[in-house]
C-alpha cells in the first residue's frame, strides 16, 4: 500500500487532522477537572471534535474525497483523542482501571490488527458502523463524566455498561472482519 500524502489537502482530511490536534488542549484542560469552567470547556472541545468527525465523513462521501489517507487519519484521530481523554481521566481518578484497560486495550489491538491486515490486503480497511457506535457510546460516557453526572444514576450506568458490552462486541466484529478479508483473494472491493 502506498500512501499519497497529497491526499491530506482534502477538506475531510484537514478536519480529521484538526480533530487529531484537539487532543492537546483536551489533555491540558483536564488538568483542572475540579474547575467547572475547565470541565465545560473540555465538554465544548469534545462536542467540537464530534462535529468535525461527522463533517469529515459527510464531506468525504459528498465530494468523493474518500482516500487511503482518510481511512488512516480519521480513525487515528478518534483513537488519539479518546485515548488522551481516557488516559487523563484515569490519571485523575475519574474512571476505573478496568474501564481504562478495556478502552485502551481494544484500541491497541485494533490498531495492531489493522497494520497486520494492511500488510496482507495492501489497503486500509475502513471503519465499520459497529465501531462508530462503540466510540459514540464511549464518548457519551465521557461527556457525562465531564458534566459531573452522578455515576450511580441509571442513565450513567446504562451508557457505561452498554459501552463495555460494545467494546467486546465491536472488537469481536473487527477481528472476524479482518480474518474474512485476509482469507479473500480479491481485495478490490475494500
């Protein structure tokens, strides 16, 4: 697989790159988690990141800007931003070691698996809807934490446990899909 770095200049890829860079202010904003102002600013930056995620996919499809670079940078931006937030929330004691390990472990395994599949297939597999639903659900848990919602109420527990279930289901789906693509002989429809 050959990556064309000129593809970065598409509007959809520039939005993904912008989202990737949002990890930096998010990391520092979470240093002041006890401050309502910092939590709300972090919440706003997360919403901004979510909007860019929706927009980059929309623009890529609408203007036929789906590129191999975009297939890398879009999920990478998601993983880096979510990873930075999850690591920081773990370091400041806002999420458990188990939840931290599940999210980071899933992303690391999917990343390594993606590299292996790309070696076999010669192209980057695009993310799937189940993976996107999982990230959205984890994002909702993060947003509820940022809004300082009581973690013992039903709505928080519902999103939390649903995200744990989705972590396992989406990872299993990624692994199955990767094996199916490796077994295929024709990779033209990726």
